C-alpha cells in the first residue's frame, strides 16, 4: 500500500489526475476491506490479497 501511495503522489505531481484518482480509490478500497471482514480476533492471517493491473 505504501508503494501505491508513492505512485499516487507522483501521479499528482506529474498532473496525471486520472491516474492519481484511480490510485487513491485503490488505496481507499484496501483500507476498507479489513473493516468489512469484521474483527473476530482472527487478524489478517489467511487473507488472500489480489493485486491487479500495473496502473
């Protein structure tokens, strides 16, 4: 997720607003997923995260 944030910042600096927006939305989606799963004491163990696209 840190790499996505760096890519987003770079896209914003390059005034590639569409790419920056897409990256922002991907980061937001990654932050929401753990909350949707609920906190049942299981942590992140056993989760499979899929990375798609190269940007």
